[in-house]
């Protein structure tokens, strides 16, 4: 029986699966989706290639897991940030600040790498679906502020946020960038 490094077999399997996902994210960000192979991911995680298949039936299944986990983590952080923001303007501010803090932590790197990748249509559709769900609280808050066409306005704000995330990922202070974005949004949404 293989050596386990946890209190239970279930915990060990969860740790191994998480190690494979972390290794795949690193490879994805550094080298692109085509480099996310069972052999490369297994080697990076310190597991045999054959062990990879105990956790994922294919590279595509692993990429799907990366997508789901990335959005689950980001959505949980966003839910925490929005929990105490009752007014629409406060919800917009909480969304912007949280999104830029996630960018500062590198949380958007896997999604960016996936969007550059040649993904199967169903995977690309799932990324789009999860992205829309992630931005739903922002769209709701913008709609409550009443500027008209909340979907279009949210897309435009998303473009501003994308530029802000790029600035943060290149070293700009997230708080400074958040303050500037929020000043622009306050002027544009009022």
C-alpha cells in the first residue's frame, strides 16, 4: 500500500488532488494550456504519471477542475466582501476592492491563461458562464443605481476592472488603483 501523508486516506487523496491542481495551475500560467499534460503535472506535483489518472481521467478534466476551483475561491471571497455591503454603491466598492485584491494575489492568472488557450467549446462556455455568475452581484448593484442598460454598463465597468487588474498584477498598489477606479465609477454611474 502506498504511504499516505494524512490522518485518513480521504484526506491524503484530497491533498494529492490539490497538489495536482496547484502543479497544473503553475504549468498553465508559465507555459500555457498545451503544456498541462498528465506527465508534466504529475512530475511537478511529485507523483507518478499513472497516479494522475487516479484523480483525473484526462488533462481536459484537470483543466475543468482548475476552472471550477478558481471561480469557487473567487466567488467565496466576493461573497464575504459583499456580506456587509447593503447599499448599491457600497456593493460596487466592495466588488472592485475585492476583485483587485484577488488580482494582487494572482488569483486571475489561471483564468487569463485559460482564455488565451485553445479550449474545447464546452470548456470555454463554462468559463464564460462562471464569469457571468461572478459578475452578477456587480450587475445587480449597477442596476440598482439606475444608470440604464445594466448589462452593457457592467461590461464597460468590467473593461475598466480588467485594466485595473493588469495594473495591479504589474505592481501597482491595489488600494491606490481601487480608489482611482471607484472615483471614475462614482462619476460615471451618478
